[in-house]
């Protein structure tokens, strides 16, 4: 192990993103968004190479050249899983506000450090991104979670970060679950009545939304019309897939129990909070202008064209405090098209198929560490 | 929230009358030990080896063939002779009694090696299988099971219990309390976990901690080798690396070149293309999930500064090779999966200083055994073999003499005439 002589250096400050970069996340023509994104990503690579010694070592070891990449495909990338195994920071410790950690379906969380700058970028990006969904005003917000999720001390989980992030986009939040995970249906009915005629913004993790707004509702014979409302859910389909619930069943359930018909999925990494991919009215996940997505062959890692499923690589203009701007995920997906979605949103749009099965690395021992 | 009930215990091979594991254990305990290397144990092992070697389906699982080969009659006779050489009229070798084996998750055939060696030594055996066993484990159990069902092997069946279960300390405790020797494979975590489970005062434990292994290659010999020799040596390293996904404790995870810099550079340029060619012929490759897992490990090794440069591209190549940083070649956290750290040294003595402390096997080409042993006077290397034989079974393992550990010595002093 190399003994680093000094903590990460203060890199020369990154140029701020121009205001135009923030305006229309799904309306920006790609020939404007993409060059700007590439310039920014190259600047981020340079920044992280200087500020994060581990990142520099990885780039050198994998032979990524020093100069700027001429296309997204040529950008260096890290396996997202690396953030489960190493703490990588591009800012000195005293500038770190908090560490975000993922829920980790395989039990090992990813951790990334946020400084004030990155946190602000993320919040601003998320707000801009959500405007097509919730408009400019703040909608009455129903959080399909417990208030306690936010209040837990220590490193922030992905769930808490999502709730905190999206909560700022609504007003008068109602937390639907109590501390024991029980649904307060009466409170929800009262909330709907109190905000009669207003569009509700309902947010939660996909599995939780299913378990409460569909399964619990069915069990308790709840018949409530929550429309008009928009439901935003994310966090993966794995838990539902285990119960043989697919997207169609999910939507059908929500329409049946609570007359919820505007249902949108989002897909994103804890390592790239703020540049999530959002589901459009035509059911595809769109990359916002400050991000993009590539698909690579899982074995050769060569970039694949549209229509061919492969590993998703996500790039984002936002991560400044850690080298998370170009990441190869463990999720499989397919690029459906580029700038040709029937919904009218610009840019690349994809479908996500799900996680690659976890590699069964058979180490010596059958003994699992004590939980 | 209360703990979930333990998973059921599956009896894979058990004495005929047993339906539950306590019954099976009682049955096995009730048998009397046999002498080492007598019938029917010798006959059974010969029959099993023959059945495996002549079964065409075993071609899919070459590691099973390797096991059968290591237990063929000629080898068993050699083992018997080895043990006999240590006995005499005043010193006998007898079985320990009941041996409880805890098999590892990474080498499918090891449970059978441990079991059968112990059986040959006269012991009754209880084997806890890994539940993550693959096709080789399944194949072995199937063939052994068929054989044990035959009435001729009833005596063997009566003293054999092979089971699998999840986290169940009660079962482990009971099996440990019943045994005369506990054999723990599976690395530090297994050894430490099992050490917390008490053994009776009269029982011994044989344990196998985390070990790593490396290949040592003399550059001059590679440069002087003809095409056939080079092909043979490359094939040896290919097999040593790809079997068991490079996860066995004796799988070479590093390659140390010995020679002058120019010599070594030439040797590497000669050797690796032949290696890659032979590797491609085997068709061994990683799927997407393993490619990603290996990538994450490669990024980690680079981030830590333990690998300076990956000399093969991250995607598409079957074995990823990288230049180890100077000093000790650290192999902790190495994921297997076909990843080789390359280093070089001007001499064997210098190479010895680059080996990690828990290195077990050196698979060598182009260096003599005598030179290696001299250079390693201080190191903990337990095994020096030719390249290609890293994964071969041996009754000397991890510095232990297995035949000696699986038996006990009985001292018989001459008694004065009555």
C-alpha cells in the first residue's frame, strides 16, 4: 500500500456550469447538451485526477490517456461497485458535509462524500429535473415512508437522501407510515380532502409504494380516489420481481386501489444523485441534459448501439467531491433511441432490465461473517 | 424479531437405517475403527476411482478426474507404503476414530479427498458439505451414492455420513462433541468460527487457514525452451490458474520472473502469447457478473497502489495481468477469477523477499527445487511443485502430514515373557 504523503490536494477550481445548462433538462437539443456535457466531464476527469490520488492511480493503471476524451465512449470510467470497497474523496476531509450511503441490495453499502458545492449542485439539478413532473409551484407532498427515515443520525442512506431531496419539492409533507411501518389511511383521506382539487405529489420507494398503496390498501379494503396526483417511485424492481410483480401489475394495482394513473419511475445511482433518469409519458427513462447513458457489452466492455442490451454506464456533470462522474453499473439496460421519443422529450432514452446476477465468488469459507 | 428457524439438515449420504441426522450420527459412532489401508476401505476407494475415471460424464468436470487419479490404486499403495514405513514391531498406526470434516466452499472435490483419505486411514467420517457446491460436488455425490447403495460396501456406508446444513450451531456442536478429530478446511473465517465450537478434551483439530500461492519462472529457461516445451509450460500455468476459478489456496495468483531485466522482458514477450493462445483454446471465460466483480477488484488493487499497470485490457481478455508494485506482492483480497499479478526479481533470493507471508505453494519452471529451498530458508512455503501441478492433491498439505494426522501412533513395547 502506498503511503500518501498528503491529503487530497485542492484542485484548481472547476469552471461553474453555465446557467443555460440548468434550464431545460429534457428539452435541450443533444447537439447543444452533449458537447457541453463532454467538456464538463473532461474537466471533472482532470479535477479528480489531481484531487484524488486513488483515482489517478486507477486511471494510470488502466491506461487511460491524460488528455481530454473526444467522445463519451472514450471517457475513463470506474466500476460503481468500487464505492462499496473504498472511500474515494476529491476534497479534504474538513470540507465533507456528510457521506451518502446506498441501501445496497447485496448488503454492502456504497459510500460517497458530499461537500457543500456538490450537495448544492445536486439539489439544483433535481429541482430542475422535477419541474416537468410537478411544475414550478410546490405541490402537496405525500411521502410513502416514515418521518423517522429522515431523522436517523449517522451516514445518510439512499432512502433518506431521496426523501430529503424530493421533500423540498413539495409542501406540507404527509408521512404515510408510522414508526412501525403502519399506514395511516385516515390521515391520507383527510389530507386528500384538505387539498381538494390540488394535484398531489406522491413519492416513495417502489417496493414500499407497492406494499402500502396496493397490498395494504387491498388488504384493508381501502377505496380512496387520490386523483389528481402524480406518483414518483424508484429504487429498483428487484424486491417486486421476487414476488412476480412487474411494471404492468404495479401500475394496474395503483389505478385500481387509489385511481392513480400518472405513475413515473426514476432510475439513478446514489453515486450520481441529482441526475436521475426519469420516466416519460411514453414509458422510457430519459437522461437529463446534465447526464447521459451508454451501454456496454458485459464481457468485452465495448460500447453497444441502440437495441442491444448491456451494462449501463452513467455519466453526470455533478459529482465534484468524489470521482463519480463516469460509472459502470451492475445494471443491464438497452438504449431505445436518441432524441426520437414519441413523448417529445429530447436526448437518449433507455429501458432498464435489472441487475446482473451477483457474481458468486466462492472464497474459501462457507462461513458468513456474523450479521 | 425472533431468529428464523435453522434450515433443515440434508442428509446426502448416510447409513441405511438413519432418517435423521442424530440417528445417522449415532449409527456412525457405533462402528468400530478399521486398521489403516485394509479392505474394504481400499477396495471401495479403488472402485470409486474406477467408476469416476470410466464415467464419460466426468469429462465435464475434469477436477473430478484429477481427484480419481490422485486416489487410484497405485497411489493408494504408495500411501500405504508411506505409512507402513513409519511403523514397526514397536510402533503401530491406528485410526483416530470418528473424524468430522468441514469442507470448503471453493474447491468442490476437497470434501471427497478429505473423506476418502480419512476412510483409508481407518476412520469413520462425518462430512459437512458446502451448500455452494457446484457440478463437481454433485457428480461425486451421485457416483459415491450409487456405489454405497451396493450391499458389498455396506461396511463403508455404515461409517459414512455426509450432510449439508445452514447456520446451525447445535448441529455443529453435536458433531464436534462426537468426534476424535475435526478437520477444518475453508480459510481463516471457517477456522476461527469452528474454534469457538468446543471439542472434547480427547479430540484433536486439523485446520487449514487462508493461504495464497504463486508461480516462479526462470526467464533464462523460458528463453532457451523450444516450442513444445513452451507450449507445455504455458498449458501448465493455464490449468493452474483457471481451475476452480483461481480460488483454491494453491491457485497461483502471482507470477514471479527470476532473471536479469532484459532476459525477463524477452521471456515475457515469448511466454504470454503462448499462454493466451492456450487459454483461448480452453474456452474459459468470465460471464458479465464476474467480469464486473473482477474489474472492481482490479480498480481496488490499482487504487491501493498494489498494481501499477494492467497490461491486458479490462474487457474481453480471459486472464487479466498486471504489474505488481515494488516490494512484497500483496495478494490479500485477491478475488481469483483469472487475475495475475506479475513481478520480477534478479535472483531467487530477491524473489523470496517479494512473496507474501502466507504463501503456500510455489509452482515453478526453470528453477531447481534445491535452489528454491535454499532461497526460501526463512519463508513459510509448504510446497514446491512443477508449473501445472499447483492444484494436485498431496498427502502433505499446508505443512501437515495428513496420513500422520489422520491416524494415531500406538507404542508397543516388548513385554517380558509371562
